[in-house]
């Protein structure tokens, strides 16, 4: 299940939820103020693989 990040328009707070893909934007309520005015944010992540701790890709995950 993916972890989604949201922002509440009511109080301006951010929060994360672990949700199924088909439920990503369904039945959202801010845990702080109970507002239903929620927008999903674009989340970024960083991952590594292998014992060396280097990322994937032609340059070991390093951007040039």
C-alpha cells in the first residue's frame, strides 16, 4: 500500500496516510480539524538497493 501525503485547506496542516490506490482520494478527513477540504500532495522518495547502498541507474543513482 502506498503512503500518501495530504494538506488540509481548513487548518493548513499536512498529514500522511497509508491507503490503497483506489482509496487515495476517497473519504478524507483532516485528523487535526476534521475538515473535508483536503488536497493530495506530490510526494517524493529516495530508495537504494544492494549491499553497497548505491541507487539504481547507470551512475549508481547519482544525478549529474
